[in-house]
C-alpha cells in the first residue's frame, strides 16, 4: 500500500481497497472538523478492522438552502492529523466535482423514517445523506461502517438503507461522546458564544432528567414531554424545535412507555442547531 495518506480520486480509492482485499475494511464517514466524537468512531474501527478509511466530505446534498453549507467549519490539514492519530490508515477526501459531478438524477430515499424528528424541518436532508453514503459504500465496499448515536435517526436510516439495498456492510453504532458538562460534542458547537454554550447544557440536562424519570417508573410519555419542555424553557437562549419519546427503530411516538424508547430532541441556540438522543433500554 502506498504511503500517501490522503486519497482524493475515486479510482485511487477503488484501487487501494482492492489491493488490501480480503482485509476487513472499516469505514468512518465524516464532514471533517474532527473532534473527540469522530475520534471515538475511528478508534472503534481501528479495534475491529485491518484497514480503516475515514472520509472527509462536506456533503452539499444534505444542506438545505438556508443552512450552513458555506460557513461549515473546514480544517483539512488538522483533520488528517487527527484521523491518523486516532488510527486511520487513509483519508478519502474527494472534491465535490470528483464525487458528485454534474447534478445527479439518482437519489436514495428512505420513506417514513426520513419524515420524522429532524426530517420535519430538514426536507431532503436524509436523502442527501443516504445518496452520498451509497456512493461511498459502492466505492469503498467496507465490511463495517461506524455511526454516532448522537445522530440516532441517521444511524437508523443508514441501517435501513443497508438492509433494503443489500449492502453487505455491518452498520455499527458508537456511543455519544460528551463534554464534561454533558453537552454532546458537535462540529456545530463552535458556532456558540460563551453564553450560548453555557445555556446549551440545558439540552443534555433535560434529557438526563427525563431518563431518570422513566427509569423511576414514569410510563406517561406526555409527562416526560412536559418535563423536558419546562426545563428547556428555563433557558431563553434555547428554543426547542422538537422533543419526542419514540420507538428507537421506527421513530414513531409512543403514548405509554413500555420496552425500549428513544428520547430525541433538537434545539436552536444562536446560530447553531443542536440535536441529542438518548436510548433507554427496558
Ligand atoms: P459529522 O461529521 O457531524 O457528519 O459526523 C460524522 C459521524 O460522527 C456521524 O456518524 C456522527 O454521528 C458522529 N458523531 C458526531 N458527533 C459525535 C459525538 N459527539 N459522539 C459520537 N459520534 C459523533
């Protein structure tokens, strides 16, 4: 295998993966601006796989017209160092032209799952995610691909896509990495001012309070919704977009809490839209 760390063309990537067959190939897709959450995904892949490939690609197809594609943080040199430090063998960083080219006519849509939770305010977002991941899966043909539980809906959608389209890829969830105060680490946290960053911690606190209440035996989803709404409302800088108590697999709301449930929320704080997800196992 060549010593070149960063691969930028599809043909080089295909060649590299073929060269290493039948090694177990692990894949960690990212949009760069790497942080401890990404590092955890890469470390998990390193433990399980012979060849670890990290993609860095700010996917234009998953941003809405009003969203932050232009201002999304980009730090390619630092990202390569972080990825290699965490155990990656190669970084795949194709340009937009290389990966997407002219306006594609084909897209991958996952019905129903993409309409719930974040799908309500981000139409087309998950189709954009799935369409780019399908390309990466076809180019890299990994055995295992790693996704953060922070983006639980994305993980479920990718898992369903892999199942429906017969990708022979194990889709592996990795626990959310949090800052000391509980806020899930996200590339978008850097949009927060110091005051907004302090206020944002109400999100994990509210989810944690909800989790404790469920584990103490509360079975009325409505009571959990009220609790979370009230807690978020104590921080005027934080606007709740949605909170849902739902089934972890199909993301449908529940009234009565029985079995496993997902607590899913999105908030807006200043210029940042932050999400968090907590799964409670029965
Ligand atoms: P992104 O670069 O934000 O598209 O994220 C790339 C991958 O990293 C996705 O699978 C995310 O779910 C995952 N990820 C992002 N933040 C975290 C975190 N705090 N903990 C664990 N995984 C994360």
